[in-house]
């Protein structure tokens, strides 16, 4: 055990957890990493490429090494940073990416072959023989690559999403963030303070600083308490703001229950989209390291992390309490690690500082002008080699803190592709001016790293931000705080022959960068891509600047000349579950149900998705063993008697106004303004590019009131186009439109007995052919006073009507029609039979109106009026459209037992099966119970002149060829007598 | 994105359906000479500027207004929004 | 220098002293026979084939940033030739055949991996449309299989078959489709072109065209004027911007397409899976990241970044399709500028300006086209005749009414 | 009166109701709706004596209410009159307007809360509206879980959510799922 005194863990409570099957104890307030360290566990993982043993390197979300598979079963979560995993009782974690036990990883042999695995090696080999790539090389590489494992089971937890709005979003709850939030909160602004940690305070929790001579942790706690008491402030801990989007929208993930064994009734995480008028970026800074030979052993970590473990988590970084700790720093700040450790009673070997004039800030051995250029210890650091004044010596050492300076966390400030700018006095990139508008960097994220500067800049940023939106905030009286100047050397790495790691997780060393330079992969993006630098789960947070510095040295340029990388969302990894949030199964997208849905369910209907709608596909009856049997029965019932089908899904739009007729004239290719009141007309719409778009009917209920229908699929787009035409093209027309699709239940009543059936439910309305002929419409009442709209239109080719009643009565009307028509053999039919009937009649549907066809191809060329302009009319006359000779035809199999298969291509008999000889394709097909064979519709070159010709339908995809005869698309009643009967 | 609706204030762009260049409001005269060429330009060609762009957004899950939004395609900054109907009527009034 | 396993071993044993530059950093010469504007995948491939196949000796590629910094540097790496229309399918199949021999041709491992693509279908209507397409693919000499639900389940048992809003009924598979290592493609072509004498000039932005008497004379650049016998523009994403300098308006809008990659995971997903009902497609890279994407954001943009609703929409689709990916994390996202054309298909054609040639309008599908696009553009530049598989990719198809509209949505780029 | 029996949008004879600690959700099938759009140059009328509200707002006169839906267009609400031909009544009030029956185009779910905080917590999970845009007296149409809805803030503690009738089950699912997860003890 290496637990120290003090710290912010609750020693009164013990939590037990398991790592790689072994049980340990920790306390509330611990992270998995701190608890493991407190138990003397240094070895926590393996690197990506060489499988080098690795220990914890940081104390935050920038962690490259200590990654585990957390939890078990379907909740197994790969690549989880131990450094930000809040300890809970019963936590189970395993190390990942090794073969065999962690301390004897068989894949560690990769390390011996490291010279072969130099940067970019795989681009230069594995090319011969060609077939070996997919069969041998790639599977081998894929197997060895990757990090943690998915369980391959569905995530069992719940997630949700939400929206928040505020005046000021404060990102980060350290000194700067707390000052900003307090400033804004006291001013009465709506404030959200978000921090990825489970405790507010940021670096104040990790340091031994005082504020007004009291521990800084106390100040942080009291500010947090005051903020919590303000109704206008929302505190969101365990919340990472991961991205800045347009116009002040921020993406944040709140880990609601990740600190619990299971979420229980709650969601595990929530995705918040925060709309903030202004924001303060107070995300702090990330310490960087100094590459030197063999710098990746467990026990070597960032000096600031070492302080955090000692101060906040009361943990020494060593395996044994007696092991001395050393610090390698190129700046004064790093020396504080030695002081803090000494204050906690940890033996300190000394501070190695390459600066010849390095100051001694306390009672420790100082190796000024010295460097570390070697380490020992297979599974954990045991010794370091210090070279000073040309002399080298080995020293026993259990842990080493490395302090290479601090990089402001500028990430969010560059999410809009604004480049950070180099600040030579800080030796770091700070947010540039091209950041997201409304985002104000403050504190260490803005390069204001001392506690005093952070507090001051947090407060100022909040005041400035709020002033822009008219909120005056009073200055805080800030506590006295540490304000040490930043003193550091531009010392970027220790040159040497052995490997010095820059990017730990992806095993990118100084040598790799040198090789990239040699091979002319010098632009920073080439460097990253060639070496995989910064591509690991930590996105190079601790590596990129060091790498740039090495490349700058090699090219003899400055760091800013060498380049910088900009960052993209997310700031840290965000679970796909929470981004995908909410329902993933049957409720993934909402369903639309027809007014007769529940009735159809009771009838045992099988449903099919049609866009968002669920429609009855067919209604099987007991004894029917195959869907075709059912569909045949339904289709036959319509042609022989009467059938009922819910057609509510067709889009319905009320078009009203003095100019409604003129308006429809311009939308439809055919004439609508001349339609008589009480009449319906079939209409065809084109897109402005001249292709067929949608079809439907227009019914004129009164002089200034039409009801038009659209196809189910295009209900939304057609309505949108109507509004476009009304508002953007012809606002001078007096026309008003509104969708009424859902308002009316519409039922097709089709078949020779449909009139007889309807006569039984209408209230004194003359349905005779003379009084209410084909293509008539009327408003009337049914079933003793229920308002209804009746249209005499037919999709099946039979005598048919569509009747609409208020949707709430749809189900009752359907039941009434079934009851009233029992003796007529009334039969409900679904979309499948509907399809059979319309194919038999040669009506185009979605497969024919697929957006690629023309009115002429559909046989509707004459509907495009030459007497008036309408949308698409001009462009429909272009050469290519006019020259298209494909026409809609009917197809029947020569062998009546054969099947017509939609998607097969049409060829002249004897023609080669090639693209050049391809003459069309089959769009739709069905078994026609009336013709006793399979039939189809298709587009065929010169189709209208080829009636009777025998073709071959080729379906090589399924190894089929079928001989078909070309016939009229109107298989049934080609003269259209039945529907006028 | 947030669209500054002239009647309703800032609204989530998710409520809107995007169409494209506001020049789509300027449908050519079908009776004009060379209408087919004019329509070809109208239907198929775009300025597609990197910078300020006047474009049409439909408030589909809102008040069903078509808006002419002026937006910078490089920064996504929105410089203004008007009801398309007003824009069109003003244009026609000016002619 | 020839790359090989032998060479890698030899260098490993001798301290990697023998590796040289992958390509030179030449200064621009006063003039070239052919200048390619744009050092992305298509521009580099064009230069490669100009030098290798069409034996052009005086060729330069001008790139405003670093080579491969366009959409070749950021995409979801899918290669496939599963198109329906005769204007498209032979071209993409030609591309597929070039992919299949790419490494041998460039002596650079671009990791072309033919692990297959499956486009899932959920309704009979979609199945019929896929059958028509699969047959069209076979008729064009490509490969295709129509899978039933059981066959999909066998290949991808982790998909949501049991509790889905849009149940999977089957899929159209192209077994020869797959992925390639996108940067490796750019580098392979760049190195191959450079070795054959092409000057690849990075950090050289074209700022104007010098056009006299209706003929292009050369280009003004940030590194001075460069004369050219012919200029080929291959700057998809920025086509309108660049061609506007020559006074041309294009049937193109620029849109942003986002793509995503997860943290590295042990092998989980075998090939490429496309879920049309949920706007989601995914593959797993050799490094272990899930690489996925969906629809374009849908508004004109040159910002190279997108917005959160599309991130959510894509990942919602992913979670609905394969809820087992939920515990993985999104690692990176990025946004590329797409040349969205008015019919969803590209343009490889001469322009009204003599000597000025255009290659663009690739929508979000330019990566897979890289080899054939380069080849066909090189063919056009070298011979002044379109390559036989690219004859339909003409400017005048819009005016004349011969659009190549795979989706059937008309002249609205954000729907393609 | 017809002898057909209507059903609610959720498919039952009676309205659905669900109560949580601080929130109650109830289906309101008795609400009659009709849209009123002005003809060109028509002066805005005052149907049933109701002053038609400004954009983004609603107005309530007890027996009838209205909310703004589009430029020149309003939805008129009449509680308890869903089985009447309310559109026809409105036409009598506003001759010459463009009126469409909308009663069954929408399903109304009335949400009442013990306090406004619970209602706002629920809205945060469902819709992207700044609280000011949906303060009492305001109405808005927006998206909710891929559906299009009207929100009418009838009071601090009362919100009506109207979704398209065909989406009723999905809307109810979305609302109760969110309501069940809201911490209503605060």
C-alpha cells in the first residue's frame, strides 16, 4: 500500500473492486487509477504496436496508457481510461490488448521486431503475392491491432437526450471556471457550469495551493456551494462539453450513472445540446512530457499527475513506499512535485533539470543541467540514468515525474477550424482569434496558468461575455493566490540512440519522426498519418506538441512554422450509445398508424412498413397456409364483390382561395382550373427538371376549395412544394393550403358491389351512376349524420369509391361496412392485394414513378398540357427526355407457370446479355388470380409498338431467365368499362 | 445551427428543410425567347459561392414559412433572414 | 527505390539508413505541357496515369496545401462498383479493376481490401430495386449477390434482426467491394507520378487562369505564373470556386459530409455494411476503428465541419442497426466539402475554354472513383477524347436531358 | 348524431391518462380544432369574439382558444366539441376565410404539473425551445423525437402537446418515457 495522508478520499468507507481478477480496496473519491496506485499496482496496460508494459501516465482524460475493459457481460466497455473512472463498490476491470496475462503478454515479442515495424513499414510490403493480402497479411494485422473488445451484445442501458439554454456556459470548473460561474451567477445570468470531473475544483484539487492562506480546496468547495444555492445556475459535474457547433450550440455528455455499478431506473448517460448565448472556455491545460530513452516504463508519469495523486488521492506513485521518486523537469512548476511529495513523506531522489541555472526551490537534490537518458525495470521503473556535465550514473528509482511544460486545452477553441497561435513566452499554442464566436477562453486554457491569473481571467471573461448580451456583472473580490511566473526552457527531448517515446499509445518514437522527415513526410498532417502520431484514443493530447518540436528541430524551423494541428469534436471519446441516444429497437423511429390499425390488428392482419406508416399488408384467414393464398382471395373478392382498404396514408391537402384553380394549373401538368365543382380529376406532377414526380387526384368541392391527394411517399415533399410555389414563386395568387392527411380516415370501397354496400350507409344520397358518375365527388353524411366526403375514383379498375370520414370514426366505419356488407362478401384487403389490382390495371406506383421516368415513358405524355405552363413543362421537352423510347408495357410469361420477377432486365430473344443490348426492366410483378398467372409491368424500348413480341427477362443475379410476352399494361378491362358502370 | 426566424426568433435549424440558392425563386418566363436555355440555367447552374449566400429554408416543423436566409458558407455565420414571400412581393413591387 | 518485404527487412537490419524521400519538393518550372490543379486523389491519379500510361513527360500537379489534403485525406475509404445506371456502372467497374491491381501498379501498399459490401433492404420494393441494380452490375461485368435474411445473418450476426423498426430482409452484396487505405492511395499515386518525372508542387495555390483568345495559356499561382499547354482542374469540393476564376458556373453545390471513427477495437465488423433506412454505413479499419458515416448535412458549406444533428442521426442509425457498438466511443469526426452535382453524378469533360478541362462533381463518392477518374481524365487530357467508360460525364447532359440520376431525386444536390 | 362510435387517437374508447410524482399526462380527445387562413387582403376577424394571437402566441377565451400557426393562419380550439362539425361553426363566424377541419388531424395530450420546474425539466428532454419561447401564453410548432408537434403553454403548469394523429402512439411513448425519467422529487 502506498496510501499517504490527507487527500479528498473518504477513508471512512471502503469500496472493493477487481482488476484482472484480483481484489483490491479503495475509497469513495478514488478513481480506478488512484486506487490501483494506492495498492501499489503500476502496470495497467500494454501499448498498441509493441505491446510494451505501461502504467498510468496522467491523472485525467488525456491518459494514453491506463486503459481497461470496464464491467462485464453486455456492459463491457473497452478502452476506458482508469484515470477518469470513478471507483464504485464492485467495480470490475481488466487490462486489454494482450495475449496471456498482462505481465507476460505473448505479443510483447513485437517489441523485439520493432526495427521491422518502423513508421509506414506496411505501405512498403505485403504486396506479394497479391491474393495474400485479404487472406493472410490483413487478417494477421487486424487481429493484432485494435485495443479493447466489444461484448458483441446489445447495450442494455438506457440513454436520453435533452436541450438546455443559457446565457453563459462555463466549460471547466477549475479556478477560472469557478470564478467565471460565480461572477455570472451573482449577476443573475442563466449559467451552466460543466466539468468532466465528479468534483469541482480542477487543478485546485490536485495542488497544495492556498487561497487567502487557506487550502484552495476549501475555496473551491465554498464557491461550489454558493453556485448550487443559486436558482439561475445549473451545476453539471461528470459532464464533458465535447464539441462546439454553429451559433452557440455545444454538445455535452453527462455521465449520470457511470459511477454506479448499474444505472438502475435511470439513464446511464445523457446527451445535452446546450444553446449558450456566450461561453467561457476554462478547460485548463495538459502537461506535456520530455521524450528520452526508454521513457515509457510504468512508474514514469507526468509530474503534475504525480502531484494530483499525492495531493488529491493521497497516493504515492511507487510500488513500495520506500522507493524514491525523481522529477525530470524543464521548468519551475515541475519542481513543485518534489516539494509536494516530500511534504507527504515520500522519499525524493531529486530533480533533474536540463537548465544549467535551474533554481532549487526546496530541500531536494538538484541535478541542474542534467538529463535522464536511460531507465530500467521490465514491468515497472526500477532505475534511471542521470547524465550531468558529461557524467552518467544509474540511480534506484520507483517512479519518475516528467514536467515538460503545459499545453493550454485549446481544443474547443479550434473546433471551428480556427488555428491556435504560438505564444513564445509560454512555449505553447494558445487559442487564436478565429475561434467560435461567443467563446471566451480563460485561465490555463488561455495560457493564464497561475492560480491568480486563472481566477482573474475567469472573472474577466465572464464579465466581457455577459456585457455583450447586456448583462452587467460586478467584479468579484478574488482571494490572494499563487502567481508564480512561468519559467521554463525550450527543451523538447533528450537526444539518444535508444527509442524515446513521443506518442505512448501508438508507440511513436523520436526515431519514427526522424524517419518521416527523411522520407519527406514533413507537413504535420503527413507526419501524423505516416507515423500514426496523435491518432490514438488520447488524440495526441500529451504527444503532438513534442512531436512538432522534434520535427521543427529536424527541419530547422520554428514550431509555428512547422505547423499545428487543429482539433475536431469530440474533445474526448463519447459513447456511441449516448450519441445514438434514446430508442434503438422498434421505437428507433416513430410509426404512423392508420385509423383502422387496431381493427386490422384484431383481424390478424400482417403489417408492412411504408415510409413511416404501418399498413395492413394482407389479412390471413384460418386455414390459409401461404400469403399468396390470402392475397389471391382478397384480390378476387374485390373483382367479384367488394373489398375495403384503408388508404388514409395518401397525402391530402386542402387547397383553398380564389386562385386555387390557377394555382393547381401551375402545379399539375394537366388542366385543373377547368374542373367542375363536384368532380375529380387524375393529376400528374412533374419536377421542374421535367421528370415525372407524383400523381394523385384533385377533387373540387366548391369553386374555391379543392382537395388534392398525393402518393403516400411524397405527401410531405409535395406539400412543401406547394408552399414553395405559393410563397416563393407566385405570392400574388390568393391560395391557402393545409395538410389534412391525418384528419380524415379514407377507405377504398372497391368492386362491383361497392355501390350496393355504400347505399346501405349513406344518408339519403343518390349513388346512381347518373347522379354520381365516375369521377364525381361530394360532401355528404353517412351513418345517420356523420359528415363524409365521397369520391368515385378507382385504383383497381372496378367500380369503386373512396370515402373519407373524420379519423376518429374510421375504425367504426370500417366495422360498419364489414357488418353491412357481410352478405355481399365484403372483404378487407391489404397493400399486397392493392398491388395486384393496380398491376392488373396497369396503374403506375412507386416502382414506376421512381423519379427517373418521364410522363411519356409512363404513357402519360399527353397529360402534359401544351396550352399552359406548369412546373417542369419546359424541361420535359428537352431532347434527351423526348428521345427516351422506353414505354410502360405489360408482361406475361410464355409458360403460365413461370414467374415474372421485378428487377429482371429485358432482352430481345437471342440477343446477348449485355448492357448494350439491355432493353428495359421489370418494375413490378404479381400473381394475377384473374389471369391465373404471374404478370408484370416494365419499361421497354419502343414498348408500345412491340405488343405480342416474346422477350427474355434475365435475372442473372438469381440465375433465372424467363420468356415473356409483351402485352398492354391494362390486363383487366382495358376499355375501362367497369369503373364507369 | 440556429435560424433567426423573422417572426419567431432563433429556432433550431432541425425544424427547417433546406432547398438551396434563393435564385430558385426567380423562375424564368416560360413564354420568353429561348425558355429552354433559361430554364437549364435556372434548374441546374449555381453560383455556389464560398462566402455570402442567399438561400431558401423551409420552416417545415414550424410555421411553414419559406425563408430567405443570408449565410456565409465559410463561417456559417447568418447575416439575416426574411420571409421569402415578402422578398418576392417586394421584388415584384419594385419591377 | 522499389518497395518490398525484402527491402523492409534489409533496412530494419541496417538502421533504416537507405530510405529516401517518397517524392521530391520541386520548384515550379516556367511551363508544362499539362498542369493539373489539385493534388488530391484524383489529381495525383491523373498525373500518375498521364506519366505512366500516356507517357506525358512534362506534367505538374499544383496543390495549395499538402498533397492528399483534400477528400482523399478524409473519407470512409469505401471502394465499390454497385451502381445501376449505364452511365455509371462501367466506369466504376473500370475503377474497381484498377483498384485490384493498384499496389502492383504503384509499388505501394494502399491496402486495398476486398472484404465486401452489403446494402441492406427492408421491403420487397427495395429488394426489387436492388435486384434490378444487381443485374445491371452483372451485365456490366461486375459481381453481385442478392442475399436473403439468413445469408446476411450468417455474415453479420450482430445486426439487429429481432427488434428492429425496419427489419432486415436481406441485402445486395458486392463481394469484390471493400476498403482501401485512403492516404496510402494518395501517396502511392504521388510517389509513382514523382518517380516518372511529374512535378508535385505543394503549397502552390492557383489564383487565376490566364486565358487569351478563348484558350488557356497557364495559371497564376501563389508561386508565380506557370505556363501550360493544357490545364486539368481536379479540385472537387472547391470546383465552383476554381472554375469561377475562369468565368464558369457549374451544376454543382458544395456541401459538407461528416464522417466518424471510433476508438480502436478488436475485429468486430467484417466488411462494409450500408443501412439505407437509417442513413448509416460502417466498416472497420485495419487499426480497429469503426469508420462510419451517413448523409450530408444538407446545406451549402465550405466550412469543412458539420453540425451535431447529423452526428446524432448517423449514430442513431448505427445503434439501431447494431446495438452492440454502443459501448464503443466516438473518437474523431471530420467534415469534408463535397462537390454535389445536380444529378449526383460526376463530370469529366472539356470546357468551353480551349485547353481547360474539368473533373469534378463527385458528390460523396469520389474516393472509390479515384483510379478510374484519374485514368479517364488522363485519357481526355492526353488524347482529347473521353475514355469509353466516362463518355456520359459531360457538361451538356443537363441542357440536353441526359442526366445520370441514380436516386431519381432531380436537380436538388442535397438529396443525392 | 351518428350511430358510429369514435375512438381516441390512441385507439381506445376512453382517453388515456398517466400520472407521475409531479406530472400528469392525459389524452384530450374532446378538443375540436379548425384552421383558419386569411384570404388575400382579408382583415383578421375575431371569431367567437377571440382576438387572434400574434406569431408564437396563443389566446384563450374559455369556450374557444386559438394559437398562431403560420403567417395569416391560426388554429382555433374548442374544448369538448370534437364530435361537432366545428369547422362549419367557424365558417359561419368567419365567412370568406379558408377553413379546414383539423380536429382529427391532431392528437392533443394535456400535461399538467405540480410545478413549472417539472414541466420545464420534461420539455428539456423533448424539444429545443428556449424557455422564453414557450412561456405561458406562447405556442410553438417544433420537432419532438422525429415527429412534428405543436406545443401550447396554457399556463405555468399546463402544456398541451399536439402531434399528428397517426403518430399518437409514438408520441405517447416518447412523452411517458421522458416523464418517467424526470426526477420529479425536486
